[in-house]
């Protein structure tokens, strides 16, 4: 298989090391944080992170996806990628600036158990995240796994170590973690913008055609972002509302542990992204078989990874997270099943983004999100946090099934066709 060529194996190895480092560092520090911070502190941090995940689409506007496609097209056409990238940055800046007043209003409503001053910070975090994402994604397409991994590992390390230092010396509560998040985003946003200028030479000259193309690509994905929010964020908000901050804190620890399977999902995803783009660009019978084999390999790989993470949690979990959070382990089966299907979703959604039929992505995620939230509410009433965790799993299963069906209509596997 072409994926077993030396360069792909090397990329997979580098991405894997990067993902291991990204998630091993938090796991190493988790026993310290869970002993220094209260359940309520974890509840505030988890809710803050959930809001950022939920609202990110309204600032990023999925412009990174449009830029990725433009980068690929610029290799075959006369498209001015430098100007396109600059207009994407301009678009994000305008959208980010427009978010301040709505956030201040949301904070004044007191609908969430969060300090009001955090709502002023969120738009800045979202804008910085959008700028950081461009260089991270472009390094993947440019087949620069080492740079991508070093950037992401360094960002995660600085964020956590800085937070830990402040927890132990200045603020022994949630404030230290939030400050660590702000400072690390600011630092790496500056680095990302500098590297974009140095390597990709963006041009900050307004071009209405490019802005319209970016908005056309991203507008349908607003509903995709809402769908992702419903799948991956509302679970914490439901628990916050019905069961309280302490239970959000326990569930947040379970989410953090289950997300360790990402160390398996992301290396595979990043390694095959350039390969998938090449396959889709000339989709014939032979390339369809290659795509099908990659999909089957991904299924086997993710199932094995899920079993491995679960066994490791059963053995090491009580030691790592301590007695106060040990109840989080009971939610792992449901959360890991959800993560496995999320990995399959990431593979299956690529053809929809490549085809620019982003409305199909939105239909898939929004539908599964709405159904999933309904299920979470129903199960939460009878089964508490466990019900919410299984609602999360069902949402991810549905989102995979929807995008898989749509992608097969556009780029069908032809394993059994001549």
C-alpha cells in the first residue's frame, strides 16, 4: 500500500511522537491539578473551554478549510495564494471584533455559572486560535510534520506548565489555568503570524472576490459548527445545568482521559490528508480502491486504539486522577466509543470538504447534534452523567453515518466493482 512508503511512515512516526507528547504532558500533570484544584474549579475551566469550542466557528468561519483548498488549487492554477491568505486573516479579524458586544451581553444574562470577566476574554482567545490554525494546517499540507508537531507540543506544554506554576505560586484556583491559556495563545499567535508572513508571504490587501469565496465556503459551516457544539459541548452545559459544577468537573476529567485516544486519531489523520487530497483530485477506480483500503485500515486501527486506552485507564486511572475524581472512569466506555466514531468521521468528511459541498457537512453534523442533544436530555433525567456520556457516543455515531453516506454518493468505494 502507498501509505507504507518511507515518507508516510516517517510522517506518521513524527506526528505520533508529537501527539504522545501533547497528551502525555497533561496526563503527567493531571494528578497535580486534581489535587490542587477543586471540582468547582474544574467545572469553571471545563465550561470556559466548552464555550470556546462552541463559538469558535463564528470567528474562524472555517476559513482554514478555504485556505487549504486555495493552497492546493494555487499549485495547478494562477490563484494568488498570498493574497487569498491575507484576506482570510482580514475576515477573521473583522468577525472577531464583531463578537465583543454579543459576548458582553451573554455575560450579563447570568445563564452560566461563570465569572463575567471571562466573557470579555473569549473573543480574543477565539481570534488568536483562528490565526494559529492557519500555519498548523498549512504545515500538514506542506508535509512538514516536524514543524507542525513541535508547534503544537510547545503550545500545549507552555499553557500547562505556566498554569501549574501560577497555581502553585499565585492563584491556587481556576484563575491560574485561564491566565495560562491566555498567555500561551498570545505567544503562539504571534509566532504563527510571523511564520505565515515569512513562509507563506500573506498580503493584507482587501480583495472582494476572495472574501466572498471564503464566506461562501464558510457560511454553510456555521451550522456545522453549531452541530459540533451540540455534539461536543452541550453535554457539559447540560450537566452544569442539571447536576452542578462539581459533576461537570468529574465529567471534564473523564473527557480529558478519553481524549487521549486522539494521540492515535490525529497522526493517522494528518499523515493521510495530503494522500487523500491526491486521491480525490483524480478519483478513478484504482484510487477508489486505495481510499477504501485506507478506510478499512482506519477502522481496525481505531478499534485497537480504543481497547488499549480503556485497558490503560482501568489499570492506571485510579493512580493518576486520585480518589476525588476516580468516579470519572465509569464514563469511559461511552466516551471512547464516541471518540472512535469521531475518528471515522474525520476520515469520511474529507471528500465533502474537498468537493466544496460544505452544506452536506452542515446537514450531517447539525442533524446528529440536534438528535444527540435530545437524547442527552432524555438520558440525563434517568441516568445522570452516564446518560449524557452515552448521548455523546450516539451523536458521534450518527455524525459519522451521515457524512459517510454523503461522501459515498460523491466518491464511492468501488472495491467490488470492475
